[in-house]
């Protein structure tokens, strides 16, 4: 019988680490994925759009968003094919509130600093929902404690160290965050 798990995500500008784990802390899959086409900027709100006239900047962000949506669908398809009938959902970092329009996100200093990450998270969330997978939003400040409680361990780092010894590198902070998110979300599913 195959194990069932949730994909935990640690996202960055244009890429992410996906770790699929069950509620017992068993690693089912891990991978680093690209979330935008090569040649497109990875953080357009924050960087490239700042040097363009606003109408061109908005068009650039829209192109990156469309690319992120395509990539999100592709990477979740790949994980689903690798783990057929095993995925119960996806866990993503909570998104801060942003102004409603792209132009406002580009011109608002606070928004331009987080809008790109929100864009990638929302692309992954939409791709998961299109597959019928629930999205579990997590607070990165609390997720490690939640995962520790789920596993009944005081030191989650010891569990992660054992995984690194068993599976080898890469196993960094992104993997730990994504796995903790998956474990905590599995606990929320079983409640």
C-alpha cells in the first residue's frame, strides 16, 4: 500500500523546494523545481519592473505570472506522476495582504518586496486546487513546533539529521521547512 502525504513547499524567487512527507515524518519525495521560464526575470515586482514605465512593467509581471502558472502545473504533474494516488494536498507559506492591482504592487514599496513570492505561492495554490488538492497555508514561525508536536519529538532537528544521513544531500533549511509544513498539514488533515 502506498503512503499518502502532503507536498510541503519552501519557495523563493523563481524556484522552490518541494518535499512530500506523511504524518509520521516519512520522506516520500523531494525535489528543487523552477517556477519561471528561463530568460524571464524571477523577481519582477521588486527588481526589473522598477526601471520600466508602468505599463511595460505591468506587462512584464503578467508574462512572469503566466509562466509561473504554467510551471506550477507542470511541477505538480511531475510529483503526481512520481507518487500516483499519494498526494493529499499542498502546504504553502501564508501570503501577506497585497494591493489588488499589479501597478499598485509595483509602486508600493512594502508590496514590491513580497509580491513576487506571493505570485509564486498563488500559482502553486491554483495548480493544486485545479487537481482537487486542498491547500494548507502555514506560518513559517510556527510550523517547526507544529511538526514536532505531530511527531511527538522534542528535537525535530534530530529527525532531520537522521533523514539527511539516510537520504544524503541536499538537505538544507528549505528541505526542513518544507517537510515540517507537510507533516503539520498532515496532522491538520487527520483532525
